[in-house]
C-alpha cells in the first residue's frame, strides 16, 4: 500500500469514528433531558466500527482512483530564445 492511501484511510477512520459517535449520542440522548456521552457496546459497537472501516477504505480507494486518473501537469519553465 502506498503512503497516501494509508494516510487517507487513517484520517477517514478517525473522522468517521468521531462522526459515528456524534450521531450515536444524538440518537441515544434524544429522549433524555440531560445530554450524556455514551458509547455503543457489544454487537452495536462492532457494527459501528465495521461500517466506519468500510467507509474509510472506500474513501481511500476512491481518492486513489481519482488521483491516478488526473493528468500530471508539468511545470512550465521559461526558456531563453
């Protein structure tokens, strides 16, 4: 694996897990008067982590496909005639 794919995947995992926890807590605290930070347990945690891993890998793959599909621009250097 190349370095960029690992960076994009790692960033996707961190951001994705943080986002998943925000949505989980919004749903878990919907009926509560006082907001409490909670974490999913057991099967629900495994499902959440699995979805985050899949989306991070998909993001890295898509980024890699887009990057490889873009033409490389060569820098223009002035030449004396």
